[in-house]
């Protein structure tokens, strides 16, 4: 009965606190993206901030646990009181809890990282710190009750809460609630967690009755009776697991073009803590450890050797990399659990775990992209897991080590093989804050690849010929030809550079503005690019703006419209679908930059039905819209293999799209209630189909969700 009562007091705050922690992180990244740009920099900076504050939370919990028992609850209560005061203060200033006021992001153009960190500190720094202290502190309080059993099982419970929060945000909260609604729900959840934690702490005796030996120990628990804590091993094992998570996520995102694919390895990472710290499975037996090492070795080799073929087997890629994270983290986290200290010292244990996790995350997300041009993180992670397996072997009786040494030696060989395979990948590799870019040659064609996404081709010696999705017979080529008939010189805007294929349409007298977020891509294909010559040799007047396209256009709109005749938005490729370019607010910005007869072209060749979201926004804003997906290529054209079919959604403010030829080629149309509609036998059917395509929720900056698109039928 005492055990049940303890679980009821300590279980809910541990579970719900971790749930709120993993709910708060994506909420803030989502809220800040349209204000600070949609590049990876926002998400990576948020991740670094949260890892740092998590470490500070563990440090705070350790400091509180060093106080006399009667002072620990008042100390945490004072922290909670200060946190709630800051929440209400920020709520009063911005009008919403946790969400920044517009003035707080005003300096983003000059110092985006510092601005983002400052906003995070002001909005969620204190709440996140409070939640981060909760799990280790609850376990420290729980350790004061002699009959309570193992407090480490509540760490497993908190990781289960983190896993549930990870799934709940994209699949429940985003589809059902606006961003302000999510923030208000989080306030209620945080209030409940605060009350439950205070109640759990108040129910404990004022003086600890904890004996000198852990309550879950037994005479054959050598790890509990160690004379000295293995601080370096705690640090290594936690850093290895965190580094492996980042490495596998990068590798899987590079191999696949599936949105939110990172949920699978992160979920596996959290569940390994649940399995290990729940103390139901023991991974420290020689044959079990050897089996995990063999599984990890197989996943590692399969993932590297089959990387180029995962586009035809996405399920295999997900199983492979998720299996690597699961088996590798079971080794690392099993070592942590096997060398856990007595409960009296658990806050220091979690502090070292937090430091190791932060070091592994920083190393994979920040340091590795600066040091390596290729994805060497995976073999490095494998070497760290090998070291953890060898440290495991030291705990076995001498007669059993031979059963575990052979698989560990095989894993070391697999790590070296993986490193060799990656180092021999052909092409020239470049890397920056926004990913890995590869330039390769195939005959007389050179092409640019960002992860698994091809960004275009260029004929060697003939950069003036647009290829891939941008050929003259593509919908973009047809739009350019139409506008060229209307005006002798054009103002052209391009969001997303790639190899610069769209710039091949520039002529002398044209004004061409290109918006590209990656400085590496600009160095490769920009006006002074050293790998691709399309933009370099363009006779048009070219201006390149480095930064997020929507944010840059918003800034320019304050001084007036660019009056583009054609504005191409071409950032919808790969697994990172930039949702902030698909909202009504974004569409309003883009159309505000159009000339009276200008055309906005969304390139929507994507596995997801993002064309439906664009159609819904067109209908809500009472604009004209057409989808074209026919590319004309002559059968005898020698470049036919390099001219691909593509899907474009064309948008106009008025009757710029009211052309019989465009309507004839369109697969669907959205037409406002204005005169001038081209009459034809199929027009009414295409308008009807356009209304059907647009029958999805329109996206706004405050309410949008990518997860429903994963199983939504695509209309062409």
C-alpha cells in the first residue's frame, strides 16, 4: 500500500513535468520560426538553448538537494513562485503566455542568434528551468522514504512522459489548437505540475530516513557498493547516446525526404531510458550485450552501404537508423544504469548525465558541421558505443568476457568500414549550418545535391540551358514566356537558389533578385559561384540576398513593393518543408511584391500535398490560382533525361492568369467571382476540381500542422 501511495504522489508530477518539457520545446520553435526565419538555425539554436537550460536545471536540483531536507521544498517553491511571476509578466507584455512580443524580435536581422537566445530566456527560460529540476529532485525526495524502493524507476517514468509529449505535439496539439491555444494549455499543465510537485514534497518527512545503502540494492549489486563514483564513465555514456542520436538523425534525414522523420530516432532514444531505468530488463549479461552490439553493427553497415537506395525503401531506412539508435543507446544507457550510484548521490549522477548529453548534442549539432564536410558523425558515434561496450565488459566475471569481446571487435571493424565508405563517396562535399551539400559530375552534366534532394543540373559549358524542373517546356518556362510577351524586360524574384537554373531566363535589361538562406549554396552557384555558372553568366542585373526568403521580403516590404513580374518560390524540397512559406500571411507578403499583372509561381514538386494548402490559402485570400504539371519535351531532344516533369501552382492578384493557353494546360483552377474567366469546355470542371483541392484547412502563422499531410491524398 505504501508503494502504491508513493507512486500516486510522485508518478504524476514526474510524468506530466517531462510531458510539458517536451511540449514546450517544439512550441517555441514553431512560434519563433515565422519571426526569425525558417532555416535550420532557428531549430538548432533552440535545441542548444534547451540542452543548456536542462543542464542548469540538473545543477539547480543538485544544489537544492544539498540543502537540509526542511529547506529543500521552500527553495523549490521559491523558484516556482519566481517562475510564475515571470510567466505572468511576459503574458502581460506580449498578450500571450510564452510567446514573444513583436518588439522582442526587432533586432533579428543584425544578430539573429543573440536575438533568439534573448527571446528564449525572456519567454521560457524560467519555466524550462523549473521543469528541468523536477525529475532529479522528485527522485531525491523519494529516496528519503526508506520503504519507497528504487527512485530510478521514476526517471524511466519521466522519459515516458517525454516520449508522449514528443508524439502529442505534432499529432494532437498542432492539428487541434492554434499556437496561442497551445501556450494557454501549457500554462494549465504547468500549473497542475507545480501543485502536484509541491504536494509530493510536502508529504515527505522533514528529516531523511534514508539508510546508507540503496533500498533497491542487494548483496550481489556491485555497482551500488563502489567506493568511488565513475564520473568519467557517466559522462562518456551519456555523451555517446546523445551524439549517436544526432548522428543517426542527420544520416536518416540525408537519406530520406520524409517530413518529421526525426521523431523515430528521438522516440527510440527516450524509450531506451524507459526500458533501462525501469529496471525490468537487464542488458548487462554477456550474451545480451553481444546481441545488442551485433544488431548495432548490422544496422550501421546496412545504413551506409544502402544509403543510395533508400529512396526506394524508406521503411528500411527508418528501421535501420532507428534500430541503430535503439541498440546503441541500450548499450550506453544500460551502462549508466549498471553504474548508477546510491540514491543519496543521484542528483550528482543526473548532473553528469545532463552534462554528457549536452556535450554530445553540442558536438553533433554545432561542432561536427564546423569540422567535417561529410557525415563522419555516425562512425564516430559507433566508436563511442564500442568504448561503452568495452567498459561494460569490465563488469563481467573474467570467464565471460570472451563472449562479448568478439562482437565489440566486430563493431569496431564496422565503424572503420563505415568511415572508409563515407570518405570514398564521390563528389565535392561542403557543409554549413543548413546541411551537407554535394557537387557531382555525371558525363557532361554536373549536379547539386542537398542531403537526398537534388537541387538541379547544369550542362558543362552550356549554363544558359535550364534543366531539371526548370526547362523551357516546364510550367515555369511557360510563365516566363508569357510574361516576356507582355514586357520587354522583367523583374524576377527567386526564393531558393539551387544551381540557379531559374536564373537562365534572365535577359539583358532584366532585374533579378535571388533569396537564398545557405551561404554555401551562394558560394557555389551565386554571382561569384565557383561550381555553377548559370547566375555568374546571366546578362541580367543580379542581386543576391542571403537569408530566409520570407523574412527578407517582409523587411523589403516596409520600404515598398519590388513589383515582380515573376516571383518563384522554390523552397519546398526534401524533408524540411518550410511551413512558414505556406501560410496565408506568407502568401500575402509574396503577392504584395507582385506587379499588377505579376505571377507568383510555387514549385510544389513534393511527396506531400502542399499544393492543397496553397490552394486553400488562394481561395481564402480571394486570389486567382492554377496548377500546371505538364512539361513539354521533344522526343528527339538529347537532354530529355535531364528535363523532368514538375508541379507548379500559379497565383495572381487579378486576371494575369486569365489566359486560354494556361487554363487549357491547368489541372485545376481557383477563380474569384470576377468577370474575365476564359470560356472553354473544361473550365467549369477545372474550377470544380480546384474547389475540391482547396477543401483543407487554410494555414496561418498561428494554426498549421504538417502531420495531417502525411496521409492526405494528393490532387494533381
